[in-house]
C-alpha cells in the first residue's frame, strides 16, 4: 500500500471523527419520540387559573367563615400541580355574593392553612345545619318573611349577625283601632345560618314544586342559631306579635333583654 492510499484513509477517518463529534446529540437539546418527531423537553404543560383561600387566623371546626378570616388569591399553575386540590373556583361560583362568608369549616385549621372544597361546607349543603349546631342545646329557628320584607333576603347572608325585635300592636279598647306600634328588642346578635328564597311556582311547569308549605304567603325565610332559652322567648310572645329582623349593632347592653321586654308588655315603664 503506497503512501497516497494511507493518506486518504487517514484523512477520511479524521473527517468522520470530527463530523461525529460535531453532530452528536446533546442531552438538553431534544428527544426523539416514537414516530421519529423531535420533542422539546422544556415543552410547557397545560395551565389553569385557580383561586386559593389562605386563613388569617386559627379556625375551629363548626365555625362560620367571615370575610376577615381569609384572603383570596388567583394564580396560574400547571394542571398536575398539587395546589389544584385547594382550588375554590367552583365553590365561589355557587355563592350568591362570590365569597366564602357563612361557609362552615369542617375541621380545625391553623392560621396560614389553605382551604379546600373538602374543608368548607356551603350553606346550601344538606350537612350544613347539623354541622353548625350543638344539637344538645341549640336549634335553627326560622323566621318567615313576607314580600314587604324582601330587603332582608336581598341584604343578609349566612354568617351575618342580626337583632330580633317584637312589633307589638296596641289597640284602643273600645274602637278596636290601631293606637301605636311598639318595637321592642328581644335578642341581640344572633348568627344567621341560612338565607332561603322560595322558588317561584310555575303553573305551566309540573317539575317546579313548592319548597315549603308556607311558600304561598311568604317569599322565604332566614334560619337563626338560638339556644333553648332564646327559643323559649320566641314561643312566649303573644300571637299578634310580629318579628322584625335588623342588622345587629354592637352595643354595651346585654343581649338578653327579656326583663325589659316583659315589663313593657305589661305596661310597666319602670
């Protein structure tokens, strides 16, 4: 073999070696799929917008959330991110006021914890009332509302506090005409558990049923959390008494006004 042939072989070997080094695939450039199509390892995964609620203080199981108890944040995460388990977008969508106020906390949670659909119970959930009450000493007392009291259904929500008044109508003994109205506070600062508006009955639609036997006369009701003594006060009222519900105002006076209430009903000003 002459020197020219050795030179050509050596040159070809060198070219092949250099070419192999230059065109060798790197570990972070691309990968080849089953069909021979190069796929980027840094390809973005599908993302979604989620809503998170972080507690600002410790919350005990059975408590109703207030707007000052938590903060809401919207962030984008990949669909396989564990934070999607804490997404409350669907829960908020079902809320009339798009908040978590009045939702029940199902377990003890520390400040900084993230709420999730499994740790909050909506006021519309069948479990809500029983989970909100100590059934050994508390009940959900309903106050039915007429069309003239629509403002109550429009403004109150679960988790609000209200005061309940008795509107006592006094009659003149002889003429049986109305003399005056006396508005007397019975109980201050009762927790609103539920606000329920009756569904309008559609006579042309058999699938629409009345939600309550009193739906014809009333447009809805609110459920208040009361203990046995408070419930007794309601049942001791005279038949012609009318309950008036107004937002609760913080006052220095005691929430139990039973003594004053009874004295006024008896006409004793002292």
